């Protein structure tokens, strides 16, 4: 924990006749935000000159009825206990407070962290490292300059900025801020432990402005979220440093979680999700039988397929996939649209094609291999429903496939009677179509054996 402190004085150095503390503000920062504060004017038991009144706006009349330092000393000790003392030009604030306690016969000791020194280490090329100049540089608003609480709040906001810079540059070794990082991660961990459940669903990491910065899914959201804290990757640590809140949606089963995660990542494009952000599919691998009854594969723009088998966000990714299929299933490049339709393909000359293009392989034999590809990337039935567990014991979930495409998801009471495609459609919310959702469903079905209802 950190005590971010600012004082106003009636002197440039501690001296009972020339300078005492006239106001103090202490903000307790837990690594996420300010969680507690203590602010008070203090009767300095000496005259405040016009010079210092002009700086702070604090007059002698304002402090006449304020408590003397010894009257608030116990509160200051308690609120700063086991905290790191943080201030802008910490030597000034810490020195005055230390001397005030010394005048009472008490030795005040706290670990300190100076935001001036920290700023110099983390930010190069600034002419002045005064609080006012740094606030202007980072766009930090200070509504009460030269008052203890106003300057303490500005220092706490600067502190957050410096913490972020530090997370981006872990090579900078700073004892106080390094401890802040550790404490902050621990604080986030506790927050997630308190909020996430051990159920199946999709969870969202949010930053200080409630922007979604990461979306994940798991059969156990609690355990999966914890795994992020064990990450040693710089990107993962940076994500945790920006994390201020979490949210989640229970799905009841893994398949709906997979589909929801995919859709949400495409909708929100969180900065720390690397996969499944693309939602624009421009090319596809299409298939059809020619006049000879031979199955042909072709790369086509997504807008003009006959039987789109796989969709891609770029021509390069589509071509790479088709090349892999040619190698794995000994396809003929002529019947994949990559060679002159009148010639024997080059692959046949180098023994990588069995000769369908030279009439040396039967169409039925060639088609058998081609059908394996189609079967791999197609559903067994064009219209069917997948029934799995719901979010509660008396609920079921429903995923609907219509015309060989994922249609949508819904939930229903297990005693509801469903007799037609129309009945099923009424229960689901139609989803935006993303072709990779079908890839997710097919992959999931290979590993699981749910209840399936073929629709007619």
C-alpha cells in the first residue's frame, strides 16, 4: 500500500518560528486506485505571512480553529503505517512531517518514493519535472493547485501514469514501483477471485475506462483467469497492469462459450486478444463437380461461391490452405484451378499427381480423396440441432445449424416440446454469421457426442 502525501507550509524549511505545516492531505493507494484519504488544515501555532497566503490561499483566520499537529499526529501515524510514503519532491514533505514528529519526541520513519526522481528516470527530454509541468504534459487536471488535496490527487494520477510507463519498460529497476507492481497484481487477483465463478462461460477483462481489453472462455472461468497471473510474458503482465475490472457471462457449456467468445472478440477487438479478430472474409475454397463428374476445388472471392468449403481473410491464407490440401491428399493442380485446363499438370511429371489429368487415374478413385476433404469440412446433415446442458439443472441449451451454417443459440426448459424447424428457430437468437464458427462447431463435435436432432 502507498500513502500519497502533499503538505502546504508557511515556510521554506521546518522552523518553529519561520515555517510549519498548515495543511496535509494523505491518499491511500492500493495499487488500483485511491481507497482512503485524510485531509485537514493544521494550526501552525505561528503567523502565516502574506507571501504564503498568496501561494496557497490559506489565511491565518482559516487555521485559527484547525487542529494543531499533535492533535492529528496519531491519525497520521495510523493511516501511513506499513505504507510507502509517496510525494512529488518527497524530501520536502517527508522532512517537514519527520520534524513535526521529532518536535513531539517521536521518530517518524517510512520508506519513501519520489515521483520527481521517478519521472526523471522514466521520462526523458522534459525541461521541467515540476508537478504542474508534468500534469500539463500528461493532460492531468489539477482543480486545486497549491492546496494539499488538489496536489495530492494530481500526484496520485501522475503516479498511475508512471506505473503504466514502468510496466511498459520492466528494465527500469525502481524498488518502490516494483513493489507497487507486485502489490497491484495481488490486488487484481483477489478482485477476480471474489467476482468470477467456477462455472463455464466467457469472461471480460476491463480497463479503468471500462473498455474491454481481453475476452476469454473456459469451463471454469475462475481457474482460467488465475492462470493469467502466472504468465511471465511481458504482454501478459502489461494486460494485468491495465486490468481494473472483470465481467462474465455464464453459458452452461463449452460450445456456446466457444461461439460467444469468437463473436465477442470480433465485435470488440480487444487489444490483448491475438486470435479471431478478423471478421471480414474475402476468399474461399469452393468445390463442384465438372461435366466429367470430377470434383474440382477453386479459390474464389467470397461473394461468388457455389459450395464454399472454407473461408479466409486473405488470398494468401486461402492459397496456403489449398496448397496443403494438394500435398496431403495428392490432388491435381489442374482440378484445383492452378494449371491450364488443357494440359497435363506439372505435379504429374514429378510424381506428385496420380494422373487424373492424363486419364491415368479413375475419377471415382480421385473423388474418394476429394470427398474426404469435403466430409472433413462439412456437417453430416444440412439442418440439425445440438442439445447440451444449460446454465441451470432444469435448462437445456440449443445450437442450430441451418443450410450447413451455424444459425444461432438459445436456451429452453427441458420439458418444452419441439416439433419443427420453426419451433427451434423461435428459441434461438440468430447470430451474425462468421464462417469460423462452423469450424469451431465441427472441431467440437469430433471430440464430443452431444444429443443431435436432425431437422426435416
